[in-house]
């Protein structure tokens, strides 16, 4: 069962790096640990695991950054579309207040859905109908909703759908990267746990050496 991490992942990686580096580079520690099985070959195994974990950690960080960036783009695009549609919806309701059939065709009846998919379908229907009906376009112009605005908003809808697809893809990649990183940490944590357990025994009479690999000895 994994123990609760008291250091951040970045701090843990640095502690492991220093421990393995000092064990290999300090002759006295290297000699003693080799007597307990941690020779150059076994230390290389630990360093390989550490490199793998570092790479998984860095890749996960990169994927998380890309997910944040793609979400921000999606959120900003949605906010822009929502603001534009809200104004157009208000104007259209005034223009067609005495035309229930047109209100229904433009999805202007009832309250505006809040769930993303239903909300977007409502928005898309408004602009799809408006872009194809010249009579509706003529009346919308009265309150300054031009065909150019309608076309521009349809483009914004496309941008939103692409932004959401990108965000969901990046989110999935980030989740996969997190799983790979967690798996790598589990392996190096297990390896280092045994390393430290052996080091405490091997360096019991040399507390200063134990401290040089990251284990503080209480006086």
C-alpha cells in the first residue's frame, strides 16, 4: 500500500536524484552500499527508473498545460458566443413578439437551456434558420442584426465546436499522462523505499553519510 507523499512530486524527484548521485559519487558511501548489494549495476537500475519517472512527470506537466490552454480557449469562445447570442435573442424576441410561429422556428420560446449540448443546439437553430430565411433577415436588420453578423456568429459556433473537441482531446491525453506518471512514481517509490531501508542499516554508524543521501538522523 502506497504511503502518503509528504513532499511534492518535484521535491521527491530531486531528493531521489541527490540520493543516487551522492551514493555513486561519494566513495565511502559507494563502497559501503556496494557491500549491501547496491553496486554500480543496481544503482544504474535506480537511475534508469528515476529518468523514466522524470520524463513521465515532465510530459504530464506539458499535457496539463496544454489542457489548461485549450480549456481557456474553449471557455473564452463560449463566453463570446453566449454574449452575442444573448443580445440577438433579446432583439429577435422583440421583433417577432407577435409571430409565435417564427419565435418557435427560431427556438425563442420557453427558457434558454443551461446544459451545454441543449444550449448549443438552441443557438445553432436560431442562426441556421435566420441564415436561410430572407424574410427573417429583413426584419432582423431593423435592430441591427445583419446577415454578416449572422454568418460571423455561425463561424463562431464552428470555432466553439472545434475548441471543445480540442479541449476534450487534450483532457484525455492529460489523464493518460497522469496514469503513466503515477505508475512510474509507484515503481521508483518502491525501489527507493528499499534503498533507504538498506541505507539506514548500512550507514547506521555514519549518520552524516546518511544525511548526505537525504535522510535526516534525529539526535
